[in-house]
């Protein structure tokens, strides 16, 4: 069974807003975990539960009566309790929750505390700083050339265009003095999804814990992401702003996590172990401006035009020389040679030049070689798939949902079953409890006590807030037995998916996300533009539910360079495609200048030299200049 629950349960929200953290420890030391009760802490009712790495929930036996005790529960006051673990081991790693053991369920509080014995950094771990791609081709576009149902695709196109027009009314590009972007701190190759991500600034002692989530386990390790929305006000004279610009800037500041100055640097600090932190590359709008010089494009296009002009001029000189020799010479006296119509004869040296026709290789072979070269330039960093992935139950808002959970060995427990939901923030919530007398906690949840090991929960009038991971558990006084889990993703049928692409300048890492797409949308795929053809790459994407309950598909890869046209595409069941083009940025184009500039200089020198020699030879052979043409 894959460790997907182990991954999804350790989705963190802002650490500065709730009592939720990751505690790193070394083997053999004593560790104390704190937890706040929901109301008043009753020591007799207090229970500690740990979610292990193998998906199981284990009740901690903290009521030790014989010394020495590894787990000790102690109440500090009416609202706080602590759990002390003596001489921690690697098997003690997990997320710990405290709660009150009521009649048929445990009411958990808070979002738990993660304990990691050791560190999660490996030899393949990396920290990337990604910025939202807003360059040329960065805006998603719809392609309906492969639609199968004209009416549905036309309706989807109309809705998408309508929503795009409404969003464009407050597009930041309409106000050149206002900029904003979204940063992503991406950590890959981890042995476990347990890291603390802190955002830092160079201008002030400002530290922020961003919204963080972890993705499924892959062959290359776990991946953890954290986002930060930042804005920049360039204009310093507020008196020159009109009302629309001023209102937009004020609205922007409310939505951003931080407003920064032009030269202010931001980076993320990732804690991966005890006294072990790894920083990411730094970002600043000033660096971004310098990294995108506009003269690179102008010089590059100018040099390309110069090379093309030199090539045309050299070709013209060659043709003129050949034609001049052909018409200047006389016909041979004897048919010593029989040149073809495509031959060019030099009568001075009496040598016949025959045309050499070189056949081009078949187009398919050349395309295949280009395809192979393009594929060799890509290094995948995507999920390879799971043997038994957790099932995803899709539903639209307002519909009813049926969730299934299989539990083994229920006969060893009391006749009570409880359903729980793990929110994307990590909060563990009790939803409903059932026994032989059929008891439901909330009116929207219904079900019955299972006759066998299969439990079902019916949720009526689903909302976005119902998204998350659900499972059932049998409960006894000293133990808890959890069943299989399912991820519920509630989609708004009136909403349209949003595609975002993020890029890293330092490592060439590219991330593509589709947010809000339901089961009718495909996972993000990659296209390489090869002339008129588009080579498709279909790596396994990773899926998760973010802190707002939105279902997200994500794919990440690393570019080694040399790829000019790269697209991220998602296709609807009707055939409609959302496509975002990832262009090679100006920094890469400036690198091209290093190779193109010497070539352009050499071609210019050869062209000038050849033109001078041709003009000098024409002047030498002109009969009017030599006197042979005088009457």
C-alpha cells in the first residue's frame, strides 16, 4: 500500500496562524509535544493519536503506570497538555494529534504536530525558486481544432472567454506602474514530506511561513511546495495616479502576502533537519529587470538579418560570376566534352564543371532524429505512478457523495464506527459516528453500521469545503483501527480551470498546474514544437487538494536548454485544449549571442572581402579600362 495518506496528512498551513509545526529531533533525545484542548482538558478523556508512515493510526499508551515510561501525558493547565517521549527512535516519526475520547469517537483539536527523528535531505534533494511565467506566450489560450462535440465545446469556449474578459478588466498589464507575481519554493527529492518553509526578506527582519503542501511519493522522493504572492508599486508619486490605478494598487496590496521594493531580495529557507536549513536562490524585481534586457532581442534579430543578407549577397556574387563566364567565353571548336544544360564551363582553363545533385534524406528520418535529440534534452522529474493509489471521488457542488472505506478486523473492537476528514491544512475532523442504533452527528452525513468490513458514508449537498481525505475507523478504549481512505474533490461546475506555469532561471525547472479541473480534464502534458509537428510528452502528473479545497494537477520537468518551443497543454473530453506556451527567455537569447556574434562577424568579413575581389576582378577584365575596347 503506498504511503499516500502519509503524504497527504502532512499538508501544512501558515505556521504563524495556528499552533502547527514540524519538530526535528535526533535519536536518543527526549522530546515534548504540546497540544491545546478544544475547551477544558480532562486528563481522563485525553488521548494522543499518531499517524504512522504506513498509513495506520495508532493510539499512544500515555497512561503508563510502571517506570520507566516512554510516553507520558501531562496537563499543564485547563487548556494545554503535553506528551513527553523519552529516547525517541526513528519509528516515533509521525503526526501527533491530541483529542478527547467521547462515547463513540475522538474529538481532535488543532492541526497536529509533526515529529521527525533525523532529517529528510538526501543526495538528490534540491531547492528551486520558481516565478510565475508571464512572458511571451504566457497567457493560456483555447484550441478547439480537435473538438468532438461542437455545442458543448462552443459553450465551454464562450464561458472561458467571458471569464477571461472579466478578469482582464483588472489585469496588471493594463497598469505598467503596478506589478505582481507569485513565487514558488519547490523542494524535491525528500525522503519524507516534512519540512518547515520560511520566506525571508533582505530589507527587514521579516519571516513568513507560506502555505505549504506535499505531493505523492515518487521514485525520486517527495516534493514540497510553498507559495508567496508579492506585489511591487513602481510609481513613487502617488499624486500622478488616476483613480483606476490607485484603486487597483490598493486592491492589489490587500491580496498580496507582501509588498516589496525594487531592489528587495526574497528567498525561502527550508528546514530539513536539526539545525539544518537550505536556502533557495534569491529573487528581486531589480534582478528580474536586469535579467531580461530588451537589447538582446534586438541584437539577436539584427545579427540574424545580417547573416541572411550576407548569405544572399554571396550567393548573388557566385551567380553573377558564373553567368559572366558563361556568356563571355566562346563555344568550343570541337566537341571534346558534352556538358549538360546545368553545367557551367570555364573556357579559360577548358574545364567543365558538372552539377552534383545531392538527394536530401527522407523527411521522416530527419524528423525522427530531431525528435530523438529533443527528447534527450529533457530530464523528467515527474511521478512514475503508484501501485495502489488512493482513489479520487469527484463530485460537483450540490450533488450527493458516497465514500467507501474498508476496515480489517472490526470484530476486535466495539460496535462503534467514526468517520474522519483530513483537511488540506492538516486538521483532523470528526464527521459522524454510527453504531447498531444508527447515530449520526450531522444532518448532512448519513450511513449505517457496516455488517462486514466495508463502511459507507453519504454526504448530501456537497460543497468545496468537503474536499479532503476521508476514512473510517473502529474505536475501542485503548486502540483505534483505521480503514482505507479516499480523496474527495468537489468541483464547481460553473467555474473554469486555471492554468499556471512557473519557471526557474537558475535550474531551468518548469512547473505546470491546472487548478479546478474535474474528471473531464486531462493531466498537464508537455509539447515540443518541431516545425509543423508537435511532439507530445505524457508524464504521470501529481494531484492534490490545496488549502482552499481546489483540486490541482501538477507536472514538473527540468530543461537542459536548446528547446525553443515548449507548451503545457490540458485537454477536455470535448476536445477543447488549454495551451500555455513557454518561450525561451531573454537570458537564453543573450547566451545565443555568444555563438551567433562571431559567426556574423566572420560572414560580414567574408562578404566584404568577396565583394571587393569581385569588383577588382571586374575592373581588371573591363575592356574599356584595359584599352582593348577602344575603336
